[in-house]
């Protein structure tokens, strides 16, 4: 049975940290929810929408993303930016261009900025850090980054510069699948990075890819369990899209309906999470984005990367689904909601995990 909205199953924070796991009954409702179709599916999505409303009202967070560089030292087999994709024109934006985007073309609905790049410590140090130092002084925007697994000291430097949110996905919580997909480093190291970020006071958002080739229901449920154990502030699910220029390019695209079931299960099992609607949902179907907002998602992202470089920031395919402010506002309205006036980081910080600010120099081995 799907838990009624309001009967929160989100106990991880109350317990002040990590969770032991799930009672069998809870695993069972998720298994049937993940496979729901027909009326059961409609009621699953509606319950998730109600759970979102109970916690966040009808407000959807709006984050602007600037993709600052597409160099990547990783070689994930699903991702078009993998280092072995020689077909990609690699770029790092000039600092001046990033400043111009922020200074001149920030849509009014944006309360948050996210700096995203492949795993490229040069871009982190030379572009992202100095720009964040400049803009954080104004304290106008919530600042987050999605820059991969890097040295702990760089996390600390980013935080000192003023970043507060770190987006770092697991993709899968199954160690063997993680290894086969050539995800960054090892699952253990990725988890260790997430735990470090949480411990040092970041609002951490993670995520998974749904519908990866040969993914089993057990792997999916195990991944959801692991994500729930991490004291996260948010979590996303991307439908698997066979990426151009990747070893998985001829695999099957994930099923949209089932991916929406995952969105709903994330919301029902962790009502406090900030759950983004990802633009890849619109690659499955043009209704995907709005439907995710109606299945419990509560964050929308506007792409602010200058058009000249967008095509080269190729996670899936060159012709991306670019979410402009106009598209986002329309989707939010179609979902019966309004843009939030508050940053997702400010909202998440009102439920702080048991964080202590421990500098890397004192906590890393
Ligand atoms: N399908 C779905 N999501 C993908 N990502 C990258 N490649 C794919 C793909 N083929 C997502 C992953 C990654 C983020 C940068 O984009 O979640 O962490």
C-alpha cells in the first residue's frame, strides 16, 4: 500500500543521521509503486503531489545552471562528456563570459545559481572559485555546484568562497553496476565524498539514473535505500538516455512512466527532499517535465549557458532540450504551481542535518 500523504516515512533526519534500512513492508510498497500502472499509477502520482504540497506548498524552486566547462577526467560509459569521446569540442568559458551571464542575463525567477562542469579541477579552481567569491558577497542567490569528486580541500575552498549546495549523483548504488558503468572512482569513494560534504555542512543533492541497461528492480530498490541513508537535502532521477558517442549509444531509452514512478517514490519516502524535474524527461516525451512536477518534483532548472557552447555540453545528445525561463514558467503554471521566492538551499537549511564544520585538514586521513 502507498503511504498516505502526511504519514511521513522520512525518519532519517529525525534519527539524526543514517538509517539502518527498511522494514520489509516498506520495501514492498515501493516495489509495487515502482511497477504501478493504470489507476494505481495515477493515485501514486497524486499522493506524491499531495506530499509535496504538504511540505512545500505550490512553490517550485527555480535554479539557473551555467555549464562552465565540458572537459572531464572521468569516462562514464553512459555520458557523452566522457574523456574518450573525441568527437566533442571541449571548452572552458572565460570568466568574463560567466560574469556577463550573471550580471546581464539572469532571469527574474532565478533564486539559485548552479555551476556545473565535467570533472575538471582546473575549471573549478580557475573559473568557479573566483566567480563564486565575487557573487557570494551580494548574498542574493543560493549558490550550488556540480563539479564531481575532488580533493576535500577543494570542497572546503568552495564552501569558504560561498557555495552551499553540492550536487553529486550516485547514478547507481550497486557497487558492481557502478564499476561496470565506469562511474567516477568507486562507489565507496563517492559515498565517502557525499558523507564528507554532509558532515561539513553542505546541502547535498544526489541522484540516480533510471532504466540503465540491464538494471534490475533489486538494484533500483537498493539504490533508493542507499540514497535515503545519506542525510541528503535533495535527490534527482534521470531517465537513461542512450548518449551519442558513448558505448551505450544503441541501448534503449528509459520508460518515462516508470521514471515518473521513481519521482513519486522519492517524494513519498523522503517528503523533505528537493527533487528536481530534469530536462532529460522531456527527451522521452514533451510532457515529461510537467508530469514530473505533478508526480512530486519541486525544482526546475533554467539553462543559462550561452548558446554558442550549449551544444558541446553533451550529456546525451547534441540536440538537447534547453529549458528557458519561458518554458520553465509555463511548465510550472501547467503543473498548477508558482515559482518559489526562496532558494532551495535556504529552504533545506531549515532542516539541518547533524552537520559540524570540520575542515578537511583535520578530518581526512
Ligand atoms: N542518461 C541519463 N542521465 C545521464 N547523465 C549523464 N549521462 C546520462 C545518460 N546517458 C546524467 C547523470 C550525470 C549528469 C551529469 O547527467 O546523472 O550525473
